[in-house]
C-alpha cells in the first residue's frame, strides 16, 4: 500500500451490502472519510451513511457535487427480480452520470465473473469472450460498457472494472462454501453434479484488499481486472477440503457448469496474492488482511 487512500474522500455505493460493509469498515479504520450510500437505514447513526435511491440520477449527481469525493467505489447492484436488468441499468447510469458531471478522478466498478458464462474449458482471461447466460450477467456486461464509455469521455480519469468471482467467508451465507461448512444431517446442503460444477472461490478478505488496492492505484483510462483465487475448484474438492460427510449433503444430477479466472493481472497490477482453495479456516473474517 502507498498510504494515499486516507487523504481522500471515498464514495461507496452499496455500502450497507455484505461486501460494502466490509469495505467501508476497512477504509474508515485506515483513516479515510467514507460516504456510504444505500437504500436502507444504517443500524447506527453516522453522518456519512446516506439513504438514497441510486436509480435517481439527479439525486446521485447532486450528492456527488456536495460530497466532492476523489474516488467512487461502485458496489451497488440488484441481484434478483424480473426487472433486474432495467434496475441495474438505472443504477449504473446514475453513478456514471454523477462521476462524469463531478469529474471524479478515480472510479472502481464492481462487475462479476458471471459475464464469462459457465462453459469454461480454461481459465478466463480479461480478453476472453463474454458469454453471460443469466439476466444478472447481462446487466453486468451492459454496466461495463457504461463505465468504458466514461473512461473514453474522460481519458485523464482512472476507471477500473473488477470482474469478481465467487466470494466466500463468514459474511456471505449464500456462498456454497458457507452452506457446506454449516450443513448438518438435519439441515443438509444441496449440491449439483459435484464432479462437474466448478467455480473460483475468493475469500472476502482478499476481495476487500483488491478493492482497496484498486481505489489506491494511479493509472489512466479504463482497465478490466479479474478478481478470484485463480483456482478451478469442483464441488467434489470443496466437500473434501471442508470435511463434509455424506450425511450433510443431498446430491442432485446436473450438467457441467464451469467458470474460473486467470488472476495474473490482479496479482501483477494490484499486488494481491489470494488464498487459493477454501478450507475450514475460511470461516475466519481475517484470513487475509
């Protein structure tokens, strides 16, 4: 770390989501002023915790003008719902418009490894074809294009798109890793085709480190960086590494589904070397700090 971040005001969208909470706490502990935007009220009053409808472009632009952040980290996203493509387009457009109008110097945009689809035969590189096969992936591909245009309009700005793969850790109960760790014979976890379902799992602490490094890095233009562990991990390997007995899972048939990342650029440009394959130690929030 260079130590520049504490000198800045950072605007974090989705700051009360699971990843947002981790990042906001991390940055504040390091001395930054962090203005956190979310659609729900915070548990504890804080002057820099703002409730806002991120689909409202005017409201987001007005807030950016008042706060005058040097950095925006855009994490907010709708994950479910029939209209999530439309909702995410509105959110992304509002954030891009605010960044353009306020002439923000540095923007970090959270995309997803889902943009590559689920038919990988080798590690996905940043220049691999985008073949997202879900509405969420479609919305992320569209969002990436908006941030690419932002960088084209303002070549002096630094815009980083992070394609984040499968986050695991104690703050992510929807993760398969979490579900397997906490499965019991009375409440078993369901797994599909354990030999043919392959994903790239990255610990929550490593993702926070990547976000912090991306916000801190000086560059110009637009760049895309995969965020994962760089390991193709089948569910069968997870079951073994997490010491999950047969009585704690229900196995169902399914076709092959594979997606994992080449993370060379993340390691080279951001200096984050991730923990590679999940173990029981991943239930610690501070596995990687």
